């Protein structure tokens, strides 16, 4: 993929400075710097950062728009798909959230929270069988998160599998006890 000459006007140093500001929680300053860059000069990373900033400022409408702009420039940006899925999950648009999580997984198969949040979306649809599968996959990737087991237990309970629900709850309790 070639570099758009217009996008090359934003220096790598400038992007690194913006990322550093964002990562050090200087959100207003990071936003101010990106805002001074014209839309035509913004690459997918800057649109993604704008999406994150909009989420940080509780502006889901702009966040969704900015993340979609990022994905237009780089459809393989798993983090943008994940964040967009989180917006949809928060808005109870479960099918849209699931689609975004599936796309995130397509590009990065080993991140447990993609599966976990997809499972939460399936719970919202009361599709406990698919939720169970998603939570089990999340646990395979990261088996020390108590919430994964709690939601797995909830899925099993709703699938009328009391034994597996109790096992998952026991593991949830063990992990919660370790956190104390």
C-alpha cells in the first residue's frame, strides 16, 4: 500500500508526540494537536486516536464516526473494530457489536477481551449458547479474569446446566478471593 503524499505531511515525530500526550492522559492537549491537522492529512492512527478521545469525552456519536473513518483507511485495525463494538454494546446494539468483535478477532485472534465482550453482546441477545462459547474462548486465552467465569456461569445457568454453572462460580469465587 503506497503512502498518500498528503498524509506524509504529518511527521512521524508529530504523531509520536500526540500518542505520548494521549498515553500520559493529556487528552485536551492531544485533541488540540490533532484538531490542527486537516482531515485530509489524518491517517488511520490519528482518526483512531480521535475516536478514543471522543470516547474519553463521552461523545459516542463522534467516537463512532472517527473510528469508522479510521477503518475506512485501515479495515484491519482490530482495536478500532473493538472500540466500535464497545460503543455498540453500550448502546445495546448487540448485533452490530458482535459484527465488530468478529472483525476484531479476524485480525487478532488471541485477545481475550474481544471474545469476552462478544459474549456479553450475546448475553444481551439472550443467546446463551453463543455467549458460553465466547466466554470459554476468552478463558482459554486468559484464565485469571474472574468476570469471565461469572458470565460463563450465568450462561450455563440459563442453559440449565447447573453443574457447569457451579464450577464456573467456584472458579469465580477463587479468583475473587485471590484479588483480596
